[in-house]
């Protein structure tokens, strides 16, 4: 089925170019279009750069989704995979951080992401928990910063055969460049909007039947805004300044749990981009560039089954860079940069579980009501970056060299002790309760006393890392043969390993004009994740309990005694190797049917990858004399992965139209998809039911890995066109993905050998075809500027993403949805 569809799509894509090529053979008059020409859908690299793809500014404007997420532009690329989303849960709607991406089989946190050449990768935990987790942060994004597409000038993807200049990744390298200042005055402003009123929500038949027509939940309610402005200031003929600002905001309505009155309440996420960028031409071949950006991100969250528990998770930060670059026969550049990212959270410091029949706890209809949160957590990362580049002719080719240094600081802190009080006394003891200290929410005379608390001890964890890299690369053209040989050295003080990465590619020009074949053999080393070292410095987790004193129902702070302790996974079991990936690649580049063809094969083996494993069983004696034991997990290098991919791409631009088509067959296998085990799994690791047998939760997690971002076949198409004297720009893009089978929790429970378990089973996700439409039409064009109306439609044909879904908690799925907006340019 999938091969037949691929052939059909390819045949359809070839019809127009083939007809046009036949017309050229008949020497028909050429039609010359006035005004602008459409940019290529994307520019494919050839030869040693066969793994490189570039998207230009004009195409970014035409193809960008309504959300302004630059990562979504990569959906036209055959080697990039995204998470599959089928339901409309409020948390996903509210999340306006960049989409996670897998490049050439790598995990989503294994990519090198740079913004204007500055490393934008987090070294702290990205495998975070829910925002409401007691001890961990949510780990919103593997990126420390991101920009709205309104401020982006170019996007470059490197998925294979990557130059020695780039390192610290085992997935792919993504470079996002902000727009450069123009040397003439200009002003732009944009505003766009989407909401539930502009969205058609659909529901699968199975989910509808499971819920029943009389119990239909409310549809999601939300509003999203994007707005911003840029100003280009030509200070002089040789000096330009760009000032830009953009804000994205999502407001989503949630519903409290039934026990809390099913009341409606709102939460929001806000992403701001402030950018100042200056370029000065000191001479014809010497340029000084300086820029500063501030990109804060705040996202609200709370547990629907509780109250007074608002949490605000942070993201983004500041970045600054100064670069001096010379161009000509000999090229060199020197740059210094500093980045700071804040990924902490604000939250109420203490959590209480209080009887609902009391005055203080009368906020729900459950026996006990939850009030408060789990405390503020601070987390930040600083990067101090220096790098230099140099290249010059040498013999029959060109020699390039570079040196990079990064000093990285990461800090995680709980500034104040946190507490979670629970286990209230029985109601029939209320009259006997006496609090030795003044009444508080943990004890109220004549009502209740809370007899257990979880203690979250204050701590400060800090890790410093020095990262040094040096590389050299020589490129030479020897007749029909071109060679590129490179060597990269990486050292990071955290792991203490000296890593050498050979990079080699050879390109042979075939007899036909524009045809060549490239073979590559490369090694890529990953980077150290400081999340391991930060967790190593966590204090133990403690539980305290108390009872009434001998003289009766008197409860005192002095009665608390430790009753239980546990510890999260550690990283202290010896030296670790740096994970790496070996790659073999082959690419054919050709000019065919008036366009450009690229066929590419990639084979990768990832080795020495980090996985968790069970260590020794530790025993600890508590203050009350009780002995407890728990299993300590450690990290080792026993993980591995494999990726095989074969892609075909064809692009063509002709006059007012640009077109791109691609397909990819791939297979990805891995031992694991994360590098941490949450403390709850270490201690409890609950048993569940899977196909009639009882297995552990961690066994289920191991079975479900890499299904989401490893679709075996997909096809993409994008078509951009200019109409009516360039007053209208349209883009149609589609993405076909093959069926996927995943193991998920079904929501059911079953009894096996007298015990009851949650049921997990295979869920089949059918083939998917997503079609989107962007249209921009000039409403007013005058000497005072141009006003453009903007409409961006997702799921144009109102397709049901998952027709066989039986989900009842989030049964609605996104059908057709709109972003509408206005853009003004002067």
C-alpha cells in the first residue's frame, strides 16, 4: 500500500515538470514572468554538502505555520520526524515551545541547535516530569532559546555527511539565523489570531460510543495571539541596525475535577522575543556584527484536583554575541558569546491534604482536599563561548581550521525546605485533637491533625564544565573527483574523554551535466548532559510521621520521626564513555526534468549510549530504628541504536512557482528513549497488565520506545505560488505518514490471580495525510506601505487524525483550524 501510494505521489509530482520539459524540447516561446520569482522550496546541497538543506527567508514567510514555530518548517524534509499528536489535551494546546524533532534517527535531545552560530542546547534535564511534579521540573524543551519565524532569515539543516566544523551531536545539526539589518529604513508589524471558534473539533466513532451522547465533555476553549514589529535603521551606508519584538500567547480554559466543583479556570503561556542586531562594514572585506536577544518563556500549570496550586514554569533567557569576520581569498572570523537560560519554576511552598469536613479544608467534596504546591525550584545554565575560524587556499584545494571553547555552568536549587502534609486523623477523634503549637493547616485543635509529611530538603547543586573542540578540514577538486577530509577533536571535562571524529567524503562528477555521486564516512560524538551530575547532588527523600502524645490527643512538632527514605538514580558508579554515532552515507545529485534531484541513503550505528540499569540494593537505618532497603539505579554505556534511511527529493522553481517533493523509507531501533528513571519508578515500579500477563511499568516503557518519532515511511510535498502580479502568495504543503503501532494505557482495569491491574495494550494509529494551506493577499499597496491579509489553514480537508481512537479523557481531535492575521510593511 505504502509503495503504491509513493509511486502515485511521485507520478503526480512529475506530470507538470515533464510536460514543461517536453514543451521546451519543441522550442516553444518562453513565458517570462514580470516581478518577483518564487524562491526554491529549499536549496539542496550537493557534493560534500549533500546532507545540507537551506530554507530562505521568502520561503519561510510563505511556509511558516500559524504558530510561528521554525522547527515546523522542517516537515518538508524527509529525514526529520515529529511527534504524532491525535488528541486535543489542554496542556498541548497551551504549549507554545518549539516542536521536538528527530533527525536521521537521533533522539530529540541529541541534535546540535544553534541560533546565529551560538549553541542553544540545554545541558540540564529535558526528560522532565509534569509541571506539577513535587521534585522535578517539566523540561519543556531541549532548546535554551527560540525565535518566532517573523524574526528568522534562514534555516539550515544538516542531516548527514556533516563537516568537521560541527560537533556535539549524534542526531543532526540545525542552524537558525535571525534576519540581518537592511541598509534602508523599513518597518513591519504583524498580528495573527486563532481560537476554538476557528477550529473544528472532531471525535472518533469509538470514543463517542464509549462516552455516550449524554456525557459528552466540553470542547476545548482557547485563544492564541501572535504579534510583533521590526524596525530597520540605516545608521549610515556602512552600518545597519535591526530592532525586533515578537510575542506569542496561548490562553486555555481548564476544568477542575468533579470533586472541586468542575469550575472553569484559565491558564496561559507567553513567549517573548526581543532582538537587537547591528552590522558594520569596517571595510570592503571586514564586518563587525553584534547582537543581543532576550527570549523569556512562562507557562502556567496547576493540578485540576487541588486548589491554590498555581505553578509558573520558566524558559528562554538572554544571549549576546560579538563577531569580527573577514571575507576574501583568506577567510577568518573571531567571535565571543554569552547565553543564560532560566528553566526554573515558581510554586506555593507547602502542600496539604486536609479533611473536607473542616473549615480549612472545605474546598472539595472528596474526603480530603489538596491545597498548595510543592515549592519553588531554581534552575539556570550559563554558556561562555569563544570560537575562531580560518580558511585559505592550499595547493589544489582549501584548508579550513577552527577552535571552539565553551565554559558551562549549571545550577539547580531548592532555596527553602518544602513539605507535603497528609494522613489526617479520623473525624470521630476531632474533639480530642489538641495542637501543642498554635493552630496551622497541619494541626487545628478540635478538628484534625496531619500525621505524615514528605520532606523536600533545601539544596543547591552546581556543576561546571569546560568543553574544548578543534577541527581541521581540507577540500580539493581533482578533475572529476572532489575530496573532503576532516578531523575533529572534542574534550569535555565532565566525562573527561578525548574524542577524535574522522569525517571523510568523496564526490565523483558523472558524465552528465549536473550529475554527481557522493560517498561519506563520518563519526559524530555527543555532548555531556549535566542533568546526571545535578541529580547526584540531590539530598535523600524523607518521610516523617507522628502520633498523639501519651497524655491524649496532643500533637506536637516534637513528635515527628523519620519513617522512610529513598533516593533517585545516581551517576557515581565510575567513568563513562562519550556516546557516538558512526555513519555511512551515499547521495546522488542530478539535474532532471528541469529541477534538482537528490537520492540519499544514510546508515548509522549509535554506540556507548547511556541507559539505566539496576545497581546494588542499599539499606539504611532510620532515626526510629527502622531499617529500609531500596534498589539503586545507575547509568552505563550499554545502550545502542541503529538507523537506516533512504530518501528521494526533487525540487523545481519556474517563474512564479516552486515545488518540492520527497519520500523517506527508514527503520530505527534503540535500546531506550530516555536516560532517567523517576524516583517513583525506582521505589514502586508498579505492575500492570499487558495481553493477559503481569509485567512491570518499566518493562512496558522499554517496549514502547521509539515508536512515536520513527515512522517507517513518509512523503512530503510543498508548492509555493505567486498570483495576480505578486499580490497573492499561496503555499500548499502535505505530509503523509505510514501507520504506527504503539503500546499505551487503555484506561481499563483487569483482575489477574486475584489482583487488579491497569491494562496496557497495542493501539494502532492509521496512515495519515495532513494538508495545510497558507495564503497571503495584499489588501492595500501604496506609497505608505503594504497591508497584507494572512490566512493559514491546518488540516485543510478536515481529516480525523486518529479514526480508531477510543480515548475518553481527551476524546476531541483537531479538524480544520485557522490562523488569521494582518501584516503591514513599509
